[in-house]
C-alpha cells in the first residue's frame, strides 16, 4: 500500500493547489468522507464545507469550497470546486458574498426547491463558522 496519493484542487478560475497527501477529508453530498491512498474509485458531489488535506510531510491545509465534485482513485483525489479559497479569515468576505446570493435565491425559490435552497444556505453558514 502506498503512503501517499496526489491531491489537486481546481476551480473554474485557476488551480489552487497540487501536491502529495496522506489523506483528504471532503464534505460529500451524502456526508463527510475521507480519501486515502489505494481508495476505491468514487465520484461524488460536494456540498459547501471544508476540504482538509494532510500533506505528505504531515502539514494540514484547509480549503473552503462552495460545492463541486471530487474524483477519488487509488492514486489520488481531484477536487473540482465551484469556488474554492484557502480557509482563512482573509477569505471570509468572498464566502459571505456567496451566502448572501444564496439567501436571495432561497427566498425566491419555488416551493419544490425551497428545502434544498435553505440547506445550501445552512451549509454556507456552517462553512463560514468553520473557517479560521
């Protein structure tokens, strides 16, 4: 079994990070999951939350994502985020702007989509609380 796998984090604008990692914790749409080397192949949607990566050298890095997809293979994990930021206080304003837009959309959402829209708002509120 390999000790590390490759990690890539990309958003539509740019590649945020790429390096070898020991594990990647993800906010999957069906719940939290952890990818490690030799993981079975999985593709999952992501909800807003923190992606926490333990690098090969043991350093832990956190990223705020507003949603997207993750592809996990035995050799690596690629996160394709709608929007992604390093999880620091410096980037809270960007996530707060996304939250305000989500709140406006939730108020205007048709009845059949209102629960999902409010769940997105709740996830973004939790993400902001979790950011350093």
